[in-house]
C-alpha cells in the first residue's frame, strides 16, 4: 500500500496569561490572588500538507509483527508565522516465530524563518510514546544541574526544541514466552 495524502487547515491561537499569587506565613496561606497579565496578540495560521505513506505490514493481535511502514510529510505554514514542518517516520518489523524485532526512526522538525519562534509550543522529546522515562514529571529538581537563578534545568531543557529525532527498538513475543531486553 502506497498513497499520497493532501490536507489543508486553518488555526487561530489566542493567549490568556494569568498568575497565581499566594502570601504564605509560617507554612500557612494567608491570601491568594489570581492576576490577569497582558497577553500576546492572537496567531492566525494556514497549513497545507503533502505526505507519501507506505504500509506493507502484517498485524498480530495488538500490533504489527512483520513488514514495513513509513511516512514522509511536509507541511508549510503561512500567516502570522512562516515555517515548514517535516516528518519522517520509518518502522521495520522482523518476525521470527514467536518473536518480533521492531525498529523505529522518527524525525519531526520545524525549519526556516519562524521555526524557533517563542510563540509556538516547543516539540518535546520526553513523551512516553517517543522515549520512556524522560517525561515532564519524571525528572526531579534534585536531578537538575545547579544554575545561578535556580529557574533552569539543563537536563530538561535538552528535551525541548524545534527539531527532534528518535531511534527505538523493541522485542515482543508470546506472553507464555517472555522476552527480556
């Protein structure tokens, strides 16, 4: 199976910024306030995308066990910001009864003029669907390298940006024959 996919869309992003203020004396909260802060102007974005997709996989009960899948996609964005989003996702499955060995390589990135804009959410490498054990709640403050202002955590900051790439491998087998990696 090979196919081309074409899509178009419009996105309107608006912002609302609030701060919570709490006055604490001796471990007790004396007063709490919610403060509205000035917000950025909204974003209006128009996207179009073209993807080439291939799927030559055979699926077992819960997931592919043999074959190959891939997706190559380009999505230019115009409007208040201009950038190009590129996705390359390749997966290969090798079946040796009762075991499947799976490989995945993924690249997702934003390129050109506004790809690094602070008005866009950063891409996050720590999602459990990409890399396990590096989620936002998985890194404690004690694991962060000390910084002068105490607000930065380089270990977490390395997981966010405008481009990510991941390579994974997995081994699966029948439940009655566990495979340990």
